[in-house]
C-alpha cells in the first residue's frame, strides 16, 4: 500500500503542495499575545498522496481528515463537507479504486494512496461520461452533494462489474446484475436533499447502458 | 416597469428559448467541482483563520460563568469570541432569537462562543476546552401540553370566518371531525450554513450561503450596528436552503465578529450536529379539521384549526392557509393558535403553512370521501371553486385543479385502485393515494442590470440567488429571448449585493419574479439598442442576433460599437394580485406497498400533474417537483425532529438521526405540466412550482398507505410502530 516518496519530484511538491507546505509550522500573529502554548501540542506528520495523478506531499496536523487535507490544503474544494460525520456522502472520493467517505479517514492513513476526486474525473471542458450524464439528466439541483454522487456513481458501476454483491443481490454466488435497483441500493449512502434521485438513477443507467 | 394590467403579447411569447428544455448553464461547473460555495471562496484578502462554534448546552437560562482561558492557551488559537467581548449587538428584524447567546440563553445550541485558530483542527480542539456554567431555567417544550394556553394569531394570521360554520357543520348530513399532528422538521440542506468574513477598514465583505441577499445585508448591518452600505454579501452558489437560509444566521455573525477580533479573514461553517437546534426548523402542528357535507358530496361547512409553538415573539406555522382557498363551501372558519415554546426558533421551511396544512387537510378529504362513499378524485372535483370562497368577487387568475386531478387519474391508472386493504401482491399490501396540491403565487419586486458588449455578448447582473432552482439558466433564457441572441451569448452573474436588488429565493416567488425583473431591464435595453442604431419608431424584432424595424436590419452588436450599453430596471406590481387570486395547483398520485409482516412501507410509483402558468424551463422545473415529491415522502414516512421534552432540544440533530429519503426510498417519478400561461401574474406569465411540488405529497402517501392497509394513521410520520400491531395476524 505504501509507495514511499520515490515518485514525487520537488517540482510536484512545489506545484501542488504549496498551500499545505505554507501552513506547516506557521504561527498566527495573534498567538504571541496569548499565554504560552500548551506543551502538549498535537503532533504533525508528513504524508505523500497521489491526487488525481499528481504527487502531493503535505505536512499536516495528524488530526486532519483526508477531506480537509484535500479541501483546505491541496485546495481541491470539489469534494464537499456536508456533515463531517460519515452520514451524508458528500465527501465521497475514490481511493485506490474504492469509494470512501473522506471525512471518516485521516489523511496520514493514506501514505502513497491514489486519490481520485471530482476534479480528477473531468473538467468543465472535458467532462467524464458520468459528469456529462448528470448534466444531461439533471441529476442534481443545488450541486453540493453532486461531486460525491458522481464519484460514488462511477465507483458503484465498477463494483457491480467486479461482481461485488450488495444487500439487494438475490444470489450472492453469481455476479451482481447491472440493474437500477442495485445502483439505488449502493448509492443510498449519498444523500441528495434536493431529491434528484430519480434523475441520478437515469444518468447512471445511461452510463451503464441499461434501462432506468 | 410596473405590471398593473394583464400582459398582452410580448417577446417571451415566441418561446424560442424560454419554455424549451434547457440543461443548466452552470451544470458543467457543478459536476466538475468547480462551482465555489461559500466556504470555498479563494478570492479572499489574506489567508483565513478558522472559526468553530460552541453551542449552548441548555435550552433556557443564563450563562453564569464562562471560562475561555484554557481554550485561549491552546495551540494555534487566535481568539475566543463570546458575549463578553463581542461588543454590543443588535438583532435582525427577522430573527426571533439572538445569534449569540449571553448572558441569556434562548434555545439549545444557540451560539455561546466561537474559537478562532490557525487551523480547523486547532479551533475544534480548543472549543472543547471552554467551560461554561449555566443557570438552567425550566421551559415549555411540549406542544400538546402548551396547546390549551395557545392564543389566536394576529394580523394576516388572525382567525377567519365566513357564514355560519358552527350551524352548518352541526346540521350537515355527513360530518368529519378529526385531529392530525405533524412533527418538527429540519431543512437538512446538504451545505451547512457557512461564511467567510473579511474586513477592510470599516467595510465588511462576507461570502456566505444565503437565499436573500438584500435581507442578509440589512440584517447583518442591524446585528453589527453598522450602515448597510458598508456590508457586501456574496453568495453565487448555495448548497440548498429550503427556507433555512432565508435569514441571517450565526455563521455570518460569528465570522464577522471573529474577523474583526483577529484582524484577518475568518471562515466559519456551522457544524452539522449544531444545525437542527442552532438554526430554524418547521414547527410541529396539531390540526383539527371539521368538514360537513350533504349526501351529494358538496361541502357545506369546512373548519381548520392549527396549533403550533414558537419562542416568545415568533410566529405560527400557518397550516390553515390553503383551507381558505382550496375548496368551495359557504360556511367556513380557520384559526391559527400560537403557544410560546422554548424550543429552537420555528420559521419557514419549503411551503411553510401549506406543506403541513395539506398533510392534514388532504387526509381529511380522503376520510370524508370514504364516509360519503365517493371516489376521492370525484369528491375533490365536486368541490372545486373558480372564485375565492371567502370573497366570491375575486376570481382565480387561472385555476385548473380539476384538470390536474382528472389527467392524473387517467395517467396513473386510478381506476385500478381497490378498496382499503384489498390490494395484495404476495407479502405486500398495495394501495394508491391522491391529494390536491395548492400553493399561492407571490410576486416580488425584482431588479436586474443587463449589459450589451461590442461583441454582442449579454451579461445579466442581479442579486437573485440560485439555490438549485435553476435560476442561472432561466435568467439566461429570458435575456436570450428578449434580445434575440443565442443562449451561449448570455452570461449570468448572481448573488452579489453589488448587483440590483431582486426578489431573492423563497416562497416559490423566485423564478417568476426574478425573470420579470430581467424582462424589465431587457425592455429598457431594447429601447437603447433601437435608439443607438438610429432606427425610427416601430415594432422592433430582436431575433438571430439581429434587430429589425420595418425593413431596416442591423446586428445587435452594432449598437454597442461605441461602447457597452447598460440598462437597469426593476419590475414592480400593481393590484392584480388583489383583483385576482393567484395560485398554483396540482395533483399528486402515489402507489405504496406495505409489508404485511414487517410493516415496512415502500413507495412504488409517483406522479404529479401541475398547473403553474408558463413553465420557463421544463428540465429544472421538473427537478424542482421531483425533489419536492422526495421531500414529501420524507415528511410522510420518516422525517421528525424528536423533542426531548425534559431538556428542550431536538435529539436527532444530525443526518444520521434525522432521516431523509435516500436513493433506495424513491422510485422513478413522473411529472406533467399543463400547458398554461397566466397573463395576470407577470409578463413572463409564469408562476412557481418549487413549493407546489411538495404540497399534498405527504397526504397522498398517507392515503396510499391507508388504501394499502386499511389502517388510518393521523400522526406523522407514518412509522411502522404506529400501525404494526394492527396489520393483523401473520399466517
């Protein structure tokens, strides 16, 4: 799982890790005016990630979640914080090919991991097929849960193709079928309060090449 | 521009762009994570520090001591702001409780302090080091217990009475007298309330998530006791609001106070577990409905009373609103009664009034139809009215409720509906339910600025917001239609108090009002264009990027050759809303299946037929309706803020405990819009659908569950504990 830092060039660190690096060790101007810092200052650690194909090295307060590392340090704010407690799915990213709630995992646990965020799937000029399907089927409204929905949707189709069963798979000895029921079940950790579920199901079916 | 007589023919009627299914123009940004929401704005002067809010641990009382010493000493901490060092604060006109507690605490999780630190992790850790001592007071937290002491609401919420309700009800051949309850509900929008605040001298800029830019400016200025001209509020993308972001909330105030304290920008997001108690919610109701009918099914008496609670100085949940207008009947009464409760502040949530009101009224109608032995669709059709039943001199501007019901019944296969408890498919009890949808149309004064550049590009600027409703797109469609340019030539800039004041997003008034404001500005710009081109008077045609008057033709861009043309106007309204009752209508049909062994309910099919004037963009309008239908399923089956009646707070205050529908709960949904254009409401001839889509859904679900099981539950949500023991013996 751990790949070390071998693949990371200094240029990459400067290019993508500058924000995180700038935070390392910084002390705010107001701090000096207050009393002595608590001697039990929380430890920091370096972590190297591969985010959307780019090597990123960060020096982080070890309490930093993968979500906050992405949003506040790498400045990839496409991944959303809806609850910070693993209840809503807005923070879903794909780590080493599997979707996870990035708010429920510490960044330092991901040394060497490959992280794909919504920004890594496609850009406004060159959308991933799932992103384009969400636009076509209006699989969103406010857009806040959308990056998580799309990351989840991309990974769900892979999970079904890989034969991973779910709660609604009737026969777990056989590959799970590519059906909308399978998709809806597996997507149920991604809440959309605007209620675009019916449209998201159609977007996913479209990408999967099945009937919604 | 003033809209004071019915619209004649105008350029929107061409419907070359308006009314066409148009994918959202902001879609590519949203699906690629490039649309910046409040907490994500990078265009901030300086690196923001992080604020973390501490909420009150008691519902009512006084802060007797607050010790922030340890928090202040914690690593990275820059400041701790409490009532002791915040300076004198005012209160916005629309806030019932203060946005910073102290020394008095008005509700649970009211903000007590904000810790500002270099990092989020540091601020969060330090917040746990604050020690607050409270002198807790007892409070009123139980609506049922407070019901007897509730008082009649006043002003526009005062009781209404027409004819002799009591006499007519007493003498009615068929009577229904039932009581229904709806629980407290939470907006639960996906984006938490969040703000970045930055001061430059005595000027404040906040990047926030707010539905109503101009209200937000005024309320923040009032709270901070500063001139509103010194406040700039920017809110281009809003991750859902549903009424929860209509008003100034504590994230904005705490960010502003923090930024002032640490002399640099500060970002604050309300932590999810604070949101249900710290912010507003839809108040619970107890509703009594009485309907009297003749044996012909005609309503002779209809009465609706509703009890709700709020903090001192708050208002009622206006659950009787629709009953004044929805059905005929010569003798009628409504009454809203308000109890003082010390729960968090109640306020508007999507379709306030009608959403819970129809959850009761439309079940009562279902029950009455059964008493009469009538089909529920036919019973509603018989009691349609084309005039305001409280004032028959006021016709509806347009009312196609009957068509919605009949068209829906035909499409849904309503004639296959069985008697209660008779629909069986293996272990599933299957039933269908119907409910009428009703919500008033409201027009709001709304302004816009439209720019035409040398390349023929059009830019629209208005402080209107897009809360997922599709505003960016319908405004672009409106400008493209009015100026005869392709949609791709239009840029829309929203949600900035530097732009003309709009109606904002709420009460389903946004679409019609804001596009009417753009219409007004475009009318002005058209005159400027014709003038610049030196065309004489006459009917100008704007089409295909060209302007034509008589046989003279020019590219629209030519008008801006000498420099950008800028037009600004505001649409205002005359008395048409008084002369004509302006409302939106619909019918919801639901098929539900209840597991006869476990009591689990699944929604199988849903159809909404809506009559809401011209539909500006069928794609985003449909999404508004299916989203509302989804929220309606939540209201019917699962959503409930559970009240701790001892300590006065909502127990399930996060997205794990407060259950909302997920993918697996919602089937494919169908929506039909009747082809309408209402010339009494605006030059756009459009009304709203965003709240209409929710109105009645809960009752349609409840009626379907009743039709499936034969068991009537009158306390929402319809969780299985309320009927499992009545499902009968398991073979």
